C-alpha cells in the first residue's frame, strides 16, 4: 500500500502540487492529466525523490521519510520517465541493478530474479548489448525489467508507454495488470486516457497541481471532467470491443453520430 496525504510540493519556488491526497492498495491506479499538470511530480513524491513541503507519504503504513533508501527500494520500485543511462552498461547489468537493495555489499545474488524479469519483459534476447545500442522503446522495457528484478510490492511508473508503439504499449500495461492481479500495487502516470481506462482499476485526474477527480474510470473520465482539465471538447462513450470508457477529442466541425 502507498499513499500521499495532503501533500504540497514546490519546484524552483513554484508550487506544483497542492493539497493532493491519493492512495493505492493491491490495485492498478493511473495518474492522468494534461502536460504540466503535476503527474511526474506526484510519482516522484510518492517514491521519496521529491520531498513535500507539507503532508506525508506512507508505504505500508510507514512514513517514507523514516525509511532508509535501501528499505524504501525493497518496498518501492520506480521507473522514471527519463530513460537515459550515463555509463556503458549492458542490458543485463542495468536489470541487475534492481537487485542491489537485496544483496549484501560484498555478497552475490543467488536468485533467478534477473533472468526471470528479462524474460517476462522480453529483453533477454539482447541481454549482452550495450544499453546505448537499444532503441528508446527497448530501453523503457529494460527499465521495467529492472523494476521487476527489484521484487518490490509497489511499482511507481512514470509514463511507461511513452516511447512504445501501440502493440508494445498494450503488452506493457497488460504485464503491469498481471503483476497487480498477482498481488502487487502499481501507480502509473499514463498520457493515453483510453489505455488508462482500459487497464487501470482506478484513476486520479490531476489538473493544475490538484486532484480534480479520483475513482473508477467511468466516474473520473466524464465529459465535464475531461473538458474542464484538458480544455477541449470531447465525446465520452464505450469501446465496442473492450467495453472500457473511451474518450474522443473533437475538433472544429466534428459531430457525434
């Protein structure tokens, strides 16, 4: 379980989040909203990377500020939006970094977590390649494999499908969905409203640094809420195949049939 309670966060003297409360327990929660709304900052605050001025972040009931970085990493695995890796590591070495919180400083990892994670995310085929030789989308999958190898109960994912084509995006969110069904908690900032509605149990709609609405997708992605936050006309209906909520942005002259 992870929760943020009445948090305020400022960056460079400007308030980015104000009085934000949200939580996730054994479910897949999507954080949605327009660019600049505060989605990434919310993920960073939940992970402990951005310290709130007010409010508190809790993991399994404990304040995250009271935990060591090693203990936090045992409980929470974070996939950042920025996939740049500074040094010339191989793909397998990057995934193996996820095991650091569990391995003694001078010990070795005797589990199969790294191999299992690479196979599950379909990156084992280029395990020996440099992380700088794979595409942006492949690098994103490598970082997701690192999260899996970390074996934390809570996953925080910042735009995990941003560099992926539609097929890989669906595969990635399907994988996260399966991890939640197996007992983990996942919180992901997702820019595609329709994918978020399809795969997430609940959504948190953020606008101008505040929570506008939270709950199941059908309650959050209403025409009124989406038009208010995104500032554009939309039609909200149901997908004929998945029966999930579907949001269609309307341009000038578009009519709903």
